C-alpha cells in the first residue's frame, strides 16, 4: 500500500500518518520526493486494510501496490534511485564500472590492478576475499587479509570497494572494510543473510541466482529493503540453460525488465555471464546499450596465473579497449561514463 | 587419494599412516570395512603427493580418486552408507518415508498428522519450523515453538524428526530438537552453512539446488563430509526448466546417477518436485522403482487450509494410498518398506 | 465443443447432428462409446456457437472443451484409447515394449536383434531407416533398404514395426513398410508433416520435442487427430536442461500429467532420455511405476560397434535383465507385460 | 579438410585438385579470395585421408578443420561473408534491419507498413505467409495470396522480401515470390528441408531452435552449405529457459560466439526473443552493440488488432524511435545503418 501525501503536507501531518501505522503494528518507508512525500506501507492486504488513512489531513490518496514486491516497485517510486558511495553516484545518467580481480591475491598486484582499472575509467574496485567455491578443496579466498589489501588499494586509488559477504556472521568484518557488500548468486535466496543486510547501512550489490527469475530477484531485494536498507543495486550475471558454449546465459532482457519494474540501479556482470574472456567486451557494450547502469568486470594483470576464474578475466590492455567501447555506447544512449580520472 | 590397508592391518600400522598424514598437514577419513580399512585423504594432487605411504607396513596400495568429490565417491567406499537415526536405518534394503506438513502449525494438528503418517508406514516425521519463503511478507515459520512441537510429536509417536536449518547461527537451536538437519535447495551452495554442519554430529539431509547438477550436489555433500560428518542423505527435489505444467521438473535419472557415483543414501521429494498433489503418488512409486532409498512427502490433515504449499500436500487418505503403492513397488525391487508400526 | 448424445440415440439422430455440423462448415469426430456416442466438434468458440444442437432430438447436452487441445482431451473421452496394431493392444492394462537398434544396419543382425528382444518380452520392433543427425556428414540411415529389412524381420518374428518418417514426401514410402510411423523429437513442431500424417491411417508415435511443454505435445497430437487420425501414441524422451551428466533430462512427471490430460497412450524412451546405458533399466522401471503404457528401448547385439547411439544401447543380456525388472514393476502396479512369446 | 592453394595458382592447377576430389567421391566448395583460393573438402577424416593433395602443383598446404562444422567455419574462411540481395549487402559494416508484420494480412495494410518501415530505415520487408502455429485451430497464414501481397509491396517500395518456408513441397512456391527464404526456429532441425534448401539458390535466413545450442545452429547451416548454397544468414531469436517474464530468453552472447566461429552474417530477432513490445528497442540496441549484422523486427500499423503476435509488435511510431537508437549504436560501433531512403 502506498500513501501519497498532498503537495506541501506538513511534518505534523506526516507524523500523524506514521503514528497510525505504528499503532496498527505496520512498518513503513517514507520516500521524500522533490514535490511530495510518498509512504510505502509493508504488509499483506488484510493487515493494511486495518488502518483508514485516506481521511487523515495531508493525505491525498491511498493506493495498493499490485506487484508482489512493494518497496522495490516503480509503483511506489517513479524516479530512479541513486546510491552515492564515496562520491560515486550509482543509478543516474552516468555509467559506473566496477573492475578488479576475481580473488584478491596480494597487496602489490591488487594496487597495480586498481591503478590501471582506474586509469581506464573504472569507478569502483571489485575483488573477492571470501570466495564461494564448488569444491571444498579449492582456494576459498584469503579472508580478512584480502579485505585489508582492498582497503589499502582504496586509500591509494580512491576507488570505493565492492566485495562479497557469504554469511551472517561475517557481516561486521566485511562491513569494516568494504563500501558495498556483494551478495553472490549462490546466496540470492539466503534469506537469513538478506534480513541481516537489511538492518545495516552499507549498500548491497545483489546478484541474481542462476535459477532465479527477475521477479524472484526483486523479492530478494525486498528482503533487504523491508529491513530498512533502501540501497540495493541489482546485478544480472547469467542464468543456467542448456547452452554449454558459454558458462552461463547472460539474460540481458532482464535489464529492460528490471528498469520497468523497479527504481533500483541495475548492473551486469559479463565476466560470469559468459565465462569467456573473448565475449566480455561485446556483452559489456550490449549491457550498456540495453540500459544497464553499470558493469562488474573481472580484470587480472596476468589472467593465465589467476587463482580463480582466469578464463574469464581480461588483461589490462583488453580492459582499456573494453572501456573505450563502453564509453562510446554510453554516449550513444545519452549517458556518460563515470571516471575518477582527471 | 585413497590408502587401502592390507587385510588384518594392525591398529599400530594404521596409526602410523595417520601420523604421516598429520605430519604432512593432510586431513583424512578412515572407513572401517568388514574386511579391511580404507583411508580417504583430503587434498589436491600436489598436496597428497608430498607423502609416500605405499612403503609403510600394512599399506596395500595407494590410489588416486579421479572424481572431484572424494569422500562422497564410490571409488573410496564401495558399500552403501547406512545412517542409523533412533533405530531407523537409512540407506540399506529398506525404503524409508519421511512425511508431515510443509510448515508446522500447532501442536495438536502436528501430533495428529504424525500419528496417521506413522500408521500408514512413515518412519520419519518432517515439518518446517524455519521456512525459506520468496516473499519477506509471507509466513516465515513458527521458529522455536515449532521445533518444540516437533520434539513433542516425536515423544508421542517415536518418529525421528527432520527439519530445516537456514543459517549458521541457528544450528545449535535446531540441533537441540531435530534428529536430522535439512539443508534446503536454496542453501545447497551456502558453503558457510555446509562447513558448520560438517563440524557437528547430526545427520544432514541435503537437497539439490534447483539449478545445480548432480555433480555439484555431490560437491556440496563433500563440504559436509570433509568437515568430519559422514552422515549425509542426498535428496532430489526437482530442477528448474522451461516446463511450467509442474512446479519443478523432478529429475529421477539423478537417482541412478547418484547411486553410481556415491555410497550415500538418496531420497526423493515428489511434493516439491512436482508441486501438484495429483502427481505425487505416481512420482513416489517411480522414485522407488528408480532405486531411491526414501521419500520426503508433504502431508496435511486439511491441505486446503495449509499455511504453505497446500497445493502439493496430500491428505491422510491419499497418503495411505500412496504408501500402499510404494510398498508394492519396494517389494517388486527386492526391498521392503520400513515402518514403525506393529 | 462436445456433443453428448443420449443413451440409445438412433443412427438417424446422430446423422442429423452431423448434417448440421457439415452445413455449418464444422469438422467433427464421433467417439462411439459402449453406452453412448460423444461427438467432438472442431472449431473456435465463435465458429461452434453458430449451430444450435442442444435442441435436436437425441442430444443430451452440449459442453465446451476448456483445454486448448480438444480431441486429445479427457474432457472429450474419459476412457483410455486403445490402439491395436497387428494384434498388439497399446494403451490398456498391458505394458508394451518396443525395442531394437537405433539404426537398422543389415538384414542379418536386425533379425537376430528382433529375435532376442521378442524372446525377452518385447512386443514391437523399433529401428531407424531415416535418421535425423545433427551433422550432415554423419550416417543418415540406410533408407528404403532398411525399411525392407524391417519388414522382413517382422515376417520372421511377428513383431510389428515402428520407424521414423522425417518428411511429408517420405510418408508413402515409410507407410508401405511400417506399422507405426514415428515422428521424432526434432519434428514435433513440423506442422506440415503432422497435418499429412493426420490424413493417413497408420498409427503415429509422436515424440516430445526437447524444448516442448506437455501442453505443446498435446497440441501437436491435435494436429494429427484433427486431420482424422485418432491413433496417436505420445512419447516422453527427455528435455533439455542445464544438467549435463545425462544426455537429456527424462521428465517422468510428464507421464501422470499426460494421463490426467489425455486419453491417448503414453510411452517413455529411457534410451534417449538418459543417453547412458547404465541408467536405462532404472528409468524403464520408474517409467512403468509412474504409469506409462510402454517403452521404447534401444538394443544392439554389439553396442560398441553401433553406427549410432551405441553409448545408450543395451546388449541382449542387459535387455533381458531390464525386462525382468519391468515385468515385476508392471505387476506391482496391477498391469502385465504384453509379450508375443509362448 | 581445407586445401589452401598457392597465391596465383592457375585454373588448371585448381581443376586438377577438383578432379582428384571428384575421383575420390568427395564433395568440395571453393572459396575464391582476393589473394588466393581455398577449397573446403567435405567428408569424414577417414574419407578425406584417401586423397593426397599436398603433392599437387599449386597446392600450398592441406589442413584439417577441427570444428564439426566445416564450410561454416572461420577456419575455412577468415573474411565475413557478404550476401547481396537486390543490392542490399548483408554482413559487412552496415547494419540491415528487416521489418514488417508477423502475418501478412492484406495488400493495403502491408504496403502501408512496408512504406513506413522503409521510411524509418529498414532495408528488408519481412512478413509471414505460412505460419507455424502451436494450435491447429489458430490462423495458419494466408499462403500464396500473402506471398503475392509481399511481392507487390516489394514492387512499390523496393524492399527485398524475407518470408518463411515450412515444408520441402512449398519451396518452389515460396521461392517464386521471396528474396530470402526463412527457416523458422521449429524447423531448424528439419534436415530434409535444409537439404532441399541447399540445392536451390535463394539465400536462407536460418533461425536458431529454442532448444538448440550455437554449435547445433552452425551444424544446421552446414546442411545448407554442404548442399551448395553458401548464402546463409543465422538468426538468434531466444531460447527456452525457466524465466517466464519474457516469452524466450534472448541469448545475445550467441552473437560474439557466432562471430568467432563463423564467417556467416548474424541477425537477431528481439521481437520473438522477448515477446514483449516494451523490451524490443532495448534489445535491438543491445544486439547491434554486441556485433549483430542485422535485426528482424515485427511492426504492425495497429498491434492490438494483429492476427498473430500483437503483443510483441511495435507500432510505426515506436519503430521509428527504435531505428533512431539503433542508428546511433551502429555508429558508436563503427558501422552505419543501411537504408533504402534518399
């Protein structure tokens, strides 16, 4: 249910609405727009029907949200959500690229990679400290030391850091170092984790599960939003299909589908999405042409020697080429590439 | 790597092998067979090559395990693993059926359901206390009170209890009440959870993720086994495909594929696998005919009023019919149905 | 639309209905039951609304068919359709197994295979003369000579012959030799072929396409039925999914789904469905336990040397074992195995 | 096997090679490049090994083709194939858009649609005369009259015509009117049809089957090429997955995958690929950004009243907007939009 306040409704009038909702035991989220305030009320139809708000002063109208996701819905909020991370605006008319190694390996090589991805125009640094791996015998990430390397690379380059958190118990540790907390595809339906992430303030980059629909991705975002954290970036990263020429099938139609359904920013990960280095540039350009707000790209100084996912990592030179192409596509769609250079 | 000890190798000879492995920093798991002991050594080929064990007294031979899963592999252990839970043997020539409501609702109805599923021949009671739900606004399970109801129903009926654990932090709580801890399909790749479950002693029922291959299911089992808990039951419960006439596509060929690859018991969940009550009996019989060791079936005294998954729950009468059919199929394949009756 | 005639309606009364339908330009199919006649009328709701039949003498009621398939629907015909081919009844309480080589290779080996599959209890002989192959450079089948070998093997063994027809122009040729015309999975949506097959009298074995839903399979059957040929056997043979441990994912829940939706007989092909010899017996038993009316199994005297699909073909010995298992499962479900022996 | 002739090899030297191949019963296809001639030899390794060509005068080297498709492979032909249809060059550095109604309805509306798609920059006219429909009771296309309308629209606008052929027996009829013969997704594995199309000269637009891999699409193209017709345009149009928010999942990574594997032109059909009008523009731009040579777009003067696929058809106004976007993306990738205007 959405409560649309009249233009110029007073703070007292809004407070009166909040009071009624609290009395009825309903949670809510106020969206302060330029012209007016709208209030998203969380609850089933049966629950929200218990309060009668349209008669209150300052209330213009009360309308139901038809989609199963409420706070994530464009029905609630027409304007695109913009998430600002250390000065980088995600979700507007700028394209933002997060780049870096699959796994953080050591301090030196990380700073080197961070330096050249920044130079090529990346605005965020990505890198794995905790790695979800199919095999218990595979490299599982360097953990806290890797987080420290990331924090140090941020100091040197100014690039905000995106890294994955895999378990509720690791949230405090990862939050200490990261600017954006990533939820991997395998954890998209780890609802315990999503609930905890809703209670803390760092923005979330939520990857689509490989067998999850676009609607389910939005429902998972709703777990975070309904906990109180409205800063969620959605990320398409490929789904599982019968096609075995690529690691996954990157579902780019998820981009316009999400843009229609939600106000949240939408990223695309063409590295996991294809699993093959030689297709990453083409799919990066396609993602931006389809309307994505940003990309997540794996880059390694020496992909052949990467501890994980070398097959899909770009070297610095190919990444620079990719960024040139992405910049041209961004401009052709009326956007620009956000860079921390110059 | 597998170390096969000679028939009649002495405890000292075995201890000598363990000592070498510990010195090399390698973990291992000894399987004491009737005739001889085999020792599964965990580690990459590079790591295991560091020790030379074939020259030690009592060692017959050292052989590599070719499959990516090691402890789960039939290469390591030819005989079927049998897991005994409160006297119920899972994994031998008896078919074991776990039945009960999707969500535990209240004490009284749970005891009633437990009573009639036992009467029809079920040997385990299943029921959800913590429910992973796509929507944050949907019923999330009654939590600890539901666990208490389950424990009480076990007292009354003698049926051991299977219930889901969704997060590392809930393991102590759920373990307190449950006999078998279930990992749901959505958490099959929640490796943090699997690692913790490997360190505790309760048997695990591990459901296949809806976009996971049979090999990945075995790799997830390997996370538990390599932590030291060798009691894992695998469960096929349907995968995601384009077919929309059923909720999922129950992949019964996973049964012979798993039986070939692993010594662990294999269950099938035809309720989630089809999502449609009227197909559950046919698929239960098919699962047993394909060689499954057991079933997980949703039963509710009044499916129309169930708090979750009513569409796929059977009523007591249909369940009794299903059990008759299953018993006949079990016998036609040279097995029998394990019942706690009479 | 279904026109249900009164019990004991006279031939004149029926003829009157047919006349009205012909006058309105509507096609129809009369199903003569033991007790009464029902007439399936083909056409959109707009078209069928043009005639008013419920006022005619002998007409009990006129009811719409809600499913998109009409003649295939159980709404039209409650009883199972039984198709009799040279004395073999398909679709009743007997299980019928069609077995033989993927490709027909030569006369001698075909007669040998036909002999031992008959001995093990098969009631139909299957074998490919025209083979749809992914590569234009692969063996495409021996064509007409293979058809002649099949006809000769039928003479020797008495087993009716099932073989594939791939193109409208080949129908007369294949019909000359075969008892049942098979439409392969790749041609399930070759509507030109289906239309032509509807106009000729030989029964059709229609395989489900690898990306086709159960409903689409029924719609393809409807193409044949609406052309006037009511003898269609449906066949589940595996769909395409992400799982790559098997060639396809055999969707056995299609069996109860089809049994609910249609009166037509349902077969299962576990050879293509799994693509792996060692899973064929388990899935054959599972198919019968799920309620299938028959099986299509690839058997070769020497699978290692087969010109196609050797990996999924059984040798005579394994096939005999499979048939023992199938017989026991059939009996456990109240059916029996139809054999031409003894 | 590829025979690479020396630069400046004489016609006699080439003829000598052809002669040897014919003697050995091998088919071949000569590709006359600017600098040299390469000859693709069709056959299995066993067959091609029978001739020794590397000793002949004028032969530089003989190399095997490793991929299962031979004539379609970039190993055989490095340069992009360009297919010229009535002056429209398909496959170079120009983007070509084919647009028009799903089904051809009548002469007048077809000419109107053809006029405005041309005005917006389309270079080909598409429209269905024979329509493959899931239901036998649905509109099946107007057949030959529709072909005549298409031919007349070509006369008026100059736009070459693309239309589908569904059966071998219809090839002569459709060829009489169409400039490019389309093979629909349902017929991608109708090998009888592909073989016949290989024997006639009109270019083929071959759509990917909804459950076919990229490699299988190339193998189907190989059926046409190996018959002697080297003019095949490949078309990605969406595959079947579990995602149900779109009609199919448009697999744009097929574009770079095909561009790497083959010299043939690659089109994308975002109308069938998404099935939803509001996503067609985004996916059209993404397709061109990914490197596609052209698009197939459904346009209707009044989508709400279309006889088929109205939900995915654009109206003239939206199509004009799409073409503006596509033109900008084409230019950002160093290509231009081919238009018959001005």
